[in-house]
C-alpha cells in the first residue's frame, strides 16, 4: 500500500503526462498508476468504491497544472454528526 504522500509525489512528478489532454477531468490514482479519468470527484470516488479500493489507498486529483494545484484526501476516519 502506498502512502498518500507518496501517491501525490508520484502524481506531481508525472503531472504533465497525466493531465495532458484531460483538462476539466479528475484522475484516480492507486499504486502509482492511473486507474482512470472521470468528469468529477464524485464519479472518481464511485469508481474507487466499485473497485473495492480501501480509503487511504488512492488519491483523486483534478487534472490541473502545478500553479492551480489542490490535493484531496479521503479518509475513513472522518465522520460527521450533529
């Protein structure tokens, strides 16, 4: 299992080739591999769930340049309540 920081580092090191021709999309990454491209983060997260991915084993990243960079973490330890 790759650490989330390691996955993001791999994305960042390969950003130009990963985001090429995929503007306005999100990329799902696991094990230093692109799993697929999706129209939004919800679709990418649904694909991760369908694939049986465990939270913390993947990242979903907008296909944006380094200047526009934003990182998203999904963690099963987070809960919301009243």
